[in-house]
C-alpha cells in the first residue's frame, strides 16, 4: 500500500537556531510542561445514569443492550454483523474457532503485538507462528508472512497496529494465493477508515477490544465484525454456549462458552459511543500535526501509514527514535522527555517470540507435565524477526491515545520537548568537538 511522506528537516524546526543552550529539566531547568495530560476514561453523568438505569432494570444478562451496541458498532464500520463478547482475547478465540482453526493448525501472527494476539491461538489448541513487521509502519510484513506459511497454516492475523491499517491488499493476495483466511486484529483500530472501508471489510472478520486502555472502553469487553453470514452464525453460537437463533434454551450445537457481554458494560459502551466520533477525529488531527512537526526533527521518524487512511485511530502515537543521531540511548532520551513533562515509553521490551512463554524460560517450564504440546510443536528460537528485535531494543517510542485528546496547541509541548533535547544534544556535541 502507498505511504505518506514526511517533511524535510529545517534548522528552526529542529531547535538548532542560534541562541543559548537551554537547560534540560533533568539538569534543573524549567520543564516544557507541568500541566497534566487528559485522563482516561472520560466519564460524565450520562454514563453514570446509563449504568445506573441498567442496574435498576434488574435485567443484568440476556443481551438486549449488548445486541443494540453490537449493531451500532457494526453500522459505524459499515459491516453487516457485530457480535459482542467479553474481551478482545475471546473475540479472537471465537473468530478463529469459527474459521475452523484448531489442534494441529498453525496461525501466523506478528511478533510485535500484544500477547493476546498469539495467546488466543494457543488457547484453542493451535500453534502461533511469528512473522516480522515492516520497519516503517510496525505492521505485519506480508513478505515475512509468506516465508512462514507451511502446509499447516490455517489463518493469518494482521494487527492494525496503533490504529494504522495493515497492508490488507498484500494479505488478501496472500490469502487468495494459499487459500488461507485473513482475520484482522482490530483491537487498536476502532473507527479506522482506509480507502472508504473499515476493519471487518478486508478480512473474513475483525476483532475488537473494549479493555480499559482502548479508544472505546467499558472496562472489559470485545466484539467481532464480519460480513460473512456463516461465520457470524458460528460466532453468535460460540459466544452463547452453543445456542442457535430460534433454538430451545437447552439446545446446544457448538462447543461455545459463556462469553457474553454483560448488560452494564453494554450500557456503558452505548453511552461512550456518543463522544467517540469527536474523540476519534481529535486524536487523528493531533496525530497528523505531530507527524508533520516531529518529522522535521533529525533522528525522529513518525511511523508511516497508508495515504488513503482518512481516519487513523491513533491508539498509540509512535515514532522511531535514532539513538545515533541523538547520541543518546533511547532509555536516557525517555528519561529526559519524561522530565520535560511528556509521558512517553518504550512499549514492548521484547518480541513475542522472546517472551518466556515461547522461549521456554521461567514459569512455563515449572508446570507439572506439559499441558500444551502444540506449544512445543514449534521452535520459536528459529522465528527470525530482526525488525521487531531492533525496535524493541532501541527504537520505538510510544505515547498513549489519551495524550492526543488534549488541545491542538498542547501537541506543541511534545514537539518543543523533543526539539529541546535534540538541540541540547547538538550543542553538547559541538562543544565536545
Ligand atoms: C493488539 C491486541 N489484540 C488483542 C488484545 C486483547 O484484548 P483484551 O485485553 O480485551 O482481551 C489487545 C489488548 O489488550 C491488543 O492490544
């Protein structure tokens, strides 16, 4: 897919114009920002009233509100079916099972994602296999996926990482070439629009999370979107202990669990939806502003996204940090940035293939017997993911979505803080020369 371009650096934007060296906050200087960033979640009296009404209704399960929310969310994404459930992890498990994935099968997932993308595969008895990501987007790389395909591959799960739509044209082509379904992990991509379409339109289904940190939340919750009627029927049944529409209460067709979304959570999601479009727009506007401004600073490269993505969900705002250009290790840069009042972090410390669960270190090895032969079925130390490893070790810098809910002028504090650190690094280098 095509990519946006970043703007060339200028001395002014880099903070390299002549003048005295500014003292950094860690050296006792004045921090760029002392005001707090917007909190998350955002709650008002209508939210409280919605939950309170649900409590007073006395109907705490049974699903009317969950059905209403699922349909609203599906309509928002222009997808036919929405099936609500109790987490993003269960959404992935249910969707994978509904595609027929099970024991003996392999599912290709990115090494750079939240662990649930892979754990959901393990929990249905299949084997996750890791592929690498693209260095400019941090999204799953179709070329790496193609190298990982075997005769046992039964699904590919690209994640729209941080809210940037993955290369779905590339994955659809791979899916068609090898007859493998594509399942979208859209846990970061609520409301995203690319080329006039949203998650659920590209893959056979898309899975969302409404866990506390997510761009739309009720504490814990999940949802599957699909345009496939047969997959939707399977998912509805699996969420609801194998029942089927029109079937009797004690009539069970599939090995489903009770994965239903509760009434109070659904009421809260319906209420939270009121402000979602404005929040989504604000995050993206602020993200675009940061892309343009931070992209002019030497040593900082905002992640690229498809130029056709008209709404980027910005669950995370991520830039690539070049420690050689700054002459500072990333950890030190982050300490300086945090002291200037910008709450940035490194994100994942290692790729998923390096987590103890997959590398075999730690608690996993202490379990009596081995409960997961499908975990042993794959040699994770052979999964080559050099881009992921580099990013985790020294490159990625994350800001969470709530920072992007601030006013447009607050974004300048982020730009000023990075520019200030960049300028002091340059001055220090010049003085040492
Ligand atoms: C990319 C990704 N996939 C899946 C999940 C799982 O969602 P949940 O925490 O609701 O189970 C998360 C989130 O936490 C996530 O970030």
